[in-house]
C-alpha cells in the first residue's frame, strides 16, 4: 500500500509554525486548551485520581511538570498519564466529529508536560497542540474501528507523539518515524469497561500520553519502525478498514481543531443526541417528570449498547441513555450532579429510566450531518406525545456556542477545586497563551503551591 500519505502528514506537522497559523486557529487552540484544563482539574478531584497524582509525584521526585489541581509535580511521563486520566473521568472533555474521538485529551497533557519540562514558550506549545491534534484526528477519521474498539488511547498515542516531536523541532523524516513508532505502540482498548463502569477505562488516554512521549525518546535512542505502521495496526487489528487517502483529504485547507465540539452534558457524546432532543421538548412543552409514562429514543446503532437502565456506578451511568434521559427529566439537567452516586441511586431516576426505550436506526451515525442522530418521543400519562429530533448537537462547530459559554463551563469545573480567584486568573493566562515566556507560567494557577 502506498505510504506517501505519511510523508504528507509528517511534512505538515513539521512545518506547523505559529506565525503562519490563522487567528481563528489560535483562538480555537486557546479555547480547547482552557476546556481541557477544566476537565482535568475537576476530574482530578475524584479520589482515585487524587491518589494517582500522589503516586505520580512520589514516583518522579524532582519533576517540573504540574499535576494539575495538586501540589506535587512529576516528570513528563507521569504528569501526562495522571492529567490525561483525570481529564476523561467526568466525560467533559472536548472531541471531534470528523475523527479521533477526543483529540485534545490525547495531545494537551503530553504537550504541556514536555513544554513545562523544557521551559518552552506559549507559541511553541500552540504549535505542538495544533500539529498533534491535526494528525491524530486525521488518522482517526481514516479509521473505521471494530465494533468494540474504543477510540480513547488508540491513535491518541500518535497525537501525543506528534505534538512532542513538533516541540522538539524534529524534521519531516524523523516525524514520520515517530508516527510509525507510536502507531505500533497504540493500546488496544475496548468499550466494555466504560459500559460496565470500570474506571480502568479512564487510564486509556493517560497510557497513550505516556507512550506518545516514549515514542519520541525511542526514536532518539535509535529504535526503528515499520514503514507504514498505521496501515498495519489499524488496518489489520483495530479497525474494520483503514483508508489512508482520508487522512490527507483537504489537508491544509482548515485546521481540525476549529471543527471540534465542546460538551455541555457530563456524559458520553452518544447520549447527547437524545439529551438535546429532550431539551427541545422541554422548552416547547410544560410537564413534570411524574407526568411521563415513557420515553422512546431512536438513535445510532451503538446506542443499543448504552441501554442499561440500572447502571452500577457513576461511570456506567455516563454511558447509559436511559439514566441520562431520566436524570435530565428529574433534575432538569445532565450536568455533573446527574451522574454522581446520589443520582445513580435516586429511586425517581431509576424508576423513570426503566421506562426509557432505546432503539436504533442503521442510517444514523455520529459523523453524519445530513441525517438525524436521535429522535425522541415523550409519552405522557394523559395521552399526549411530544417529539423532537437532533442532527448536530449543541457545542459542535456546526452548531456552535459562544466562547463565553466555554469559559463559564471552565469556571464551573475549576473554581470548586482551585478557588474562584485562581480560576479567573487561569482564564486570563490561557487567553494570552502566545505571550507566555514559559509553559510553567500557564500551569501556576492549577497547583496548590
């Protein structure tokens, strides 16, 4: 199979320069950076993630990389692992409909940690983030994963590796080698832990961040790679098919980081289709949760795997369409509190969740913009029925929200952990990322020292 697509991707990443980036791309990077930092800070407060941060600090004393939201610091490997793991725990991290799953959480923790260790400035950090995000999401978009392959962690290893290679000013030939090394280090992760609520799933991006940094070090050490590792790994093991031409389609016309989506429900993106439709119903019609006899949800085929009405834990609840719909009806929102233990055990929510029927439409798909992603019908006890449809969810680049709402989301996640004053300070610093003389300046508000 021709591998020139890798030459093009590597040359593109190696040639990423801050001065050549459109203002809209720089603005997008800063908003994505802020959103990702908020997800990390809030997720890091969970007990297991706080203990992981303690372990990271203890395992790498003398490190210079922030364990965000914690007092200790670590080396880049442990900082990337701990921060990326925290960043997915609450299901609030951004993603990309065009491919790559959630590129930012696979790019920013590793890029930020390496930039901190090397004392690189904000412009260099932006270059690394753009390069890693672009290549990772393009390879993800060229991949049709097998049914049980979870996108977290797979090509995310390449995302981190490209970002770190760009920070190191590797040329195109070296960057291609790094891509191939990282591809052969891609974790094979499944959806099962997420659906069952096993938090080992949250380590997926942490592990790929660790290995992405390692891929660059292995290149420097002289390790050799396959000539076309993505085709080997994704085309034969992790995916139904891998289409290299898609990875370079329209390359250079628009940066992928501008086509992302931000989450405004604290759960799996595949819940958002039904939740947005349900929100439309609630805006148009007045009724109480007690009035609801049943809810019918028609959505993407994968939704059938998310039909468990009695999830056993917070993480499992975030991958349950019945729980998300019922919690939204009972509580009036699908924010963090809708998936905390109190909500998971709430008898009102559990009772209503048992009356949420999930069905699939084979034509619906998460990357489509020309066909609905969910149809919701709310059936009331008095015989009335209300319907709504979602195609593109709120927060997507094709259904955008204002930057102010992303900032509000960040403050709601970060302020309870680091305090209101430091959260606002962080917003100001991230808004001026390109002026930072040292990446460690950007993380100062996120440490407890």
